[in-house]
């Protein structure tokens, strides 16, 4: 008599209950958008279309009256999109999630609720120790635009605003070359029988790339300088034609600056932007030439640069017209607002879809990279070292 041997027990062979995956519970967001109070800030984080999308997904948006005016969005447009419009600033800052372009002041942080979520820029160079101490006291989870990473390891909002700044720098230079007051009366570009505009661009990053593309599109003769061969090669590959590129060598740079009509500074540094054009070099430039220092946000790459404002944007030094306004994208407030809104809205929907910020940062490493305080705990080492504050690795807290 043969005995059949089976690898399963009798219990295992009996019908089992089916185990279904439990769906992640979706979160409901209540977002507050206060009016920007920082000097020269005209942008807003969400457009009416973005608000409409969030409201359609079951979320609430409360916006302070007049918050979108400088970006050409009225209270009526936000109201029709489903937002709650109020004149009570305290009420807006009382929302569980606060969305701002500029980082809040210490007084504004004090208006926020304990354990609130803050999503804004951080602008580390302008911050003081008291700012982070205020966030810690309120146990706020703060996320910085500048630190959010995309799937390709780039910083989407920084890149987008750099695109605007680079393109705008050429348009601003074209405007300044007109013969009113000090301009030379030159048309930016290449007209048949007339020598093309000579442009020198310092920096081959995103801002430098878009300045180059815009200048070439207008017909200018462009020369790009950068100490990174990798960036110069990437720039050449992204263009439809070959252009003059060089590492930053004083002799070659001086020769290019002497002949140029426009010089654009688009350099970036870890802390302060390197000064690559000395005052002596500026003195040798053609009278009436234009300098647009996009790098002025981090100190400027021309030795003669001084911070100016949108109201009084230029000054003349060594017979050269200088434009050194920080935060150039704010000049194009509607375009910049659309850009920020298009990037930040999918993140907000994802946070809700994942069940809140806690779950979202576990699922998205790029979003987690944007966190610099988690329930009041400083989680960014660079900030901790800069201000001599205790900090923890967020990967040891959230995993």
C-alpha cells in the first residue's frame, strides 16, 4: 500500500480568508495663504486654478484679502475658485498648514499654531538664529522650497526661478540699451549690415543657460565663462549651435569684457558668490555698456555691484550702467507665481493622498530633503553648523 506524502498540513489545505491591502487613509488639507509683507515680494504660491484643483479634491484654502493683487489675481478670482477670503491675518496664520513665498517673520511665526506645517522659501543668508528658535518653540514642521528635490536629483523650484531670472536678464539689458538718459541707443540683436550685440555671460548654470538661449534667439554674439568644464559642455550640448566658451582666465575675460555691450553675472557659490570681475576690468569696458548682476542675491560677481531696488534699479559707475536688483523673478510676479504654483500643487495633492506630511516624507525622499525642522527639531546639518544649533538627522527620526 502506497502512502502519499504532501508538503502541506491539513489546516493549510483548508480554504483561507483572503487578505486585502488596506487603503491608505487620505488626508484633508487646510491651507492658509497670508499676504506677503516682505519688501519687493509680489508673488503668491497658488494661483486660482491651483486653488480650484485643491478644493475639488476636498481640501480647504483660506487666503488673506489682497494676497494675489501684485500677481494680478483678485480676491474675486480666488473666491470663485473656492477659497475662503478673509481680512483677518491672525485667522489665516491659525491654519494647520501655512504656504508662503518668503519665510515668515518671528512675529508671524508667533501667530501660528503649535505643530503647524510651514511651506515657504528659507533664504538662509537673510535668517537669524531667532527664526529657528521660534520654529522650535512652536514645534513647527518647516519645509523649504530651495531644498525640495525632484526624481532627477535637481531642485525644481530653484531651477524654474533661475530660468526666469536668466531669460529676464537679457530682456532687462535690451531695455537698458535704449538711448533714454544713459543708454547707447542700440537694438539688442543682429540686424542686416549692423554688427551684432556682444554679450558676455558669467556662469553656465540654469540662469546662464537661459540667458544664453535668449541672447542667441535675439541674434547676439555670446561668450560664456565658467570654471566648470562639465557645465560648459552641457550648455554647448543644449544649444543648436557652437558658441565661444572658456574657463575664467583673467586675460581672456578682460579681452571679452572690453568688446562687449552687455555683461551678465549668473555665478553661484556655496556661501557667497565669487567676485570674478574686478573694478579694474569694469573700468576697461566700453562707455555705456550694461551690467546685469543676477548673482547679487548672493553678493554679486562684479566688484562694482551694489544692491538696488525694483523702484530704482540702476546706477552708473565707471561709465557703466549697472542693474543689481535681487529677486528678479518678483519683477515678473505672475509668471513666477504660475511657475511656483505648478510645481507645489502636485506636492500638496501627494501629501494629502499619502495621508499627511508624516506619510508623504516617508514615501518621497525628495520631499523629505526639503524638511529643515521636524516638530521643532532642527534636521538640517548645514543650518545647525551655520547658527551653532543642535540638529538631528531626519533619516534617524523618519524612516
